[in-house]
C-alpha cells in the first residue's frame, strides 16, 4: 500500500482561505489514510523535530508540499523545515538515499493572478521558471518530481476583498484540491482507495 504524506507549509494556516480549503478537502477525502504535518502548529517557534520529520518521510511513498508561494519560493517555516530535515547523509550524499524513489508533488497557491506571471508583466516570468531549485532538490534526493499543481489569484484581504472575491477564491481552492486529489490517487491508488 502506498502511503501519502502531506506537509502544510503555510506559516499561519488559520488566516488562510485557499490553503486551508485545499487541506480541508484533502482531509475530507483521505482522512486517516494520509498523514498530515501542519508545520505552523507543530513548530510555531521554528524548532523543527528533525527525527520526527525524517521518520514521517521514511514512511511515505508520495509526499505533497502544500504551501503559498511567498516571494517566488517556499515560506520561511517550510524553508527551515527543508534545511533542517533534508540533510546530507539522510536525503542525499554518499550514504543518504532515504528519499530515493518517493514521489514529490508541489502544490501551491499564488496571490497574484496567472496573467501577472509573464514577460513584461509584474512577475516578469512564468511560474515554472521559479521552480528549478525545488525541482533540483527532488532530483538531488533521488525523488520523482511530479508535475506541480498550482493555482493563482488566491489572495484574500479581509476588509478589502468582497464576498464575491471570497467565494471565487474558495471555488478555485476546491478546484485545486480536486486536481491534487486526482493526482494523488494516480500515484497512490491502493492508499487513496481506503
């Protein structure tokens, strides 16, 4: 049976609309057949329990990183998690092959709309051009880098955004979750069928 591990990297998930909705849909679908690690709840002080996180990774066949795209990269807490957990000798290096063959899915949201990610637009590059460091992380560790799942225009600002904006963001988050759930089921059919 394939095991699914979902790492939530949002630094303040309670304040999120999109990431919180996506994760709720994943929990509703997979329940206890997947493991969920909410970094903001586990490590509000940024003191990562490396042994516990490595043990969770060792149990998984499919790993999902769910996060908001902050300044074209991982949020600080998730970056710290990566730096502390994916160390030489565990994830890579002469003796570190613990993650080899595991599937990695990047699942993320951007606040800016998709049209902003183009030459001459505010973000100046397509989203895919910001991902090589994450792809290389997977490749260095021998992980199978899967096609990312991402959704744009997910920024909700209380007091500024309208109720219609909120409803649209929630709908896009549900749509995102449906795509991600389908992808997970393709990679971990035995586990996802439970």
